[in-house]
C-alpha cells in the first residue's frame, strides 16, 4: 500500500523474488501527496488504503510509503495484526551510516525532521555527518510523471545537498523510481560513484520472512496483479507505465 505509485518499487522487488506471488496494490492517488498532510490525516488515509487491501486477505501488508510508516505504522499494526503482518518502510539510515562518509537523507517534508527519522539518526548514525534534505514536490511530480517538475525538484534538492556527500538515502518510495536521475544530479565530477540506498529490496525480503516464504526467482507459475485505486478495482495508472517497475509488473502479472 502507498498513497500512489511509490509502491511500484517494493511490488517489483517482490515480483522478482517470487514471480508466482499474488499481488494486491492498494493506493489512493486522489489524495496525493501525503507528505504535507498532518500526522492525523496521514493515519486516517493510510488506514483506509490498508483496509481496502486487507479485504483481499493477504498474507502480509507492505506499507510501501515512508510517510505512512513514520506516522501510521502503530495504528496499522493495532488494526491488522496479528492476523496480517504489517511491514513498514524504514529509511536505510543504518546501512548508509555503516558505509562511512557524510550522507544525506532525501525525504518528504513530513518525514524530514520527524521524531521518527531523528530517532533513527540517533540510533544508527550518531556522530556521523548527516544532512536531512526535504524534497517538496518531488513525490507528486513522480506520481504524475511530470518530467519538468521532477527535474526541478531534484535540482532543488541537489542544491541543498552538501558537495562532500558520498551517499544518499532515498527516504520516500517514490524517489526510488527516479533513482538514476537523482544520482546524476548529485554526483560531483571527479568523485567516487555516489551510493544510493533505497528500501524496496529489504522490505520485500522482510515480507517473505514474515510469511515464512523463501525467494524463488525461477518459480514457474506466473503471479497475478490486483490494483485498488481508492478501494475500487482498476488498472495500473498510465503514469506507472512510464517507469521500469511499472512496466515489469504489467508485463509479468496478468490481471486476475
């Protein structure tokens, strides 16, 4: 689940690990963006999107949204667990800190500076050089595949990123869909290749662990795809198909 197509990265990661998985993608793109909303509003919207998915009786629910994970994870777990394991998306601060060198965390305004993110920094990156970079408008631009707006938002965030940064944590799942554009904008001439840390792969692997499954990339059975938009069955939005992850899901997941 996510506010919009930010869930594509995690869904594609699950599909790569388990081609036979039956995927339900639940979002509410009409309420985008969630980043500027109050924590109470985010929680209410996340619960509605999650309950639409839960009606399909999934084995697990991936909260493929950093903003929802920051503000709504306790409420989601209280509502759905233990019947449905809930896997949140945590910014990859721990591996970024372990890599050494100064790093930046790109995130929505709601996530940037939040007690949740600050707690992760204290726990895993105490003493490291960390720059929190708010990226207003980037998730919304990615959602609508607005190329000019994506370029402008990335350029603005890159300008707020210190020149000595060697690693960027992608603290919003939408950002993973334009990771290489972010890399190109932040990479400084003559420096080592910039390291990007997303969350999709780790979240997909955790979902399999929580359900007692193992990766089977060569599974012969083809999985299915159910798309929920505002609680109603639909199809992948056209904007989703402008990204590699959306095209992968469309190509290997016939609608049920």
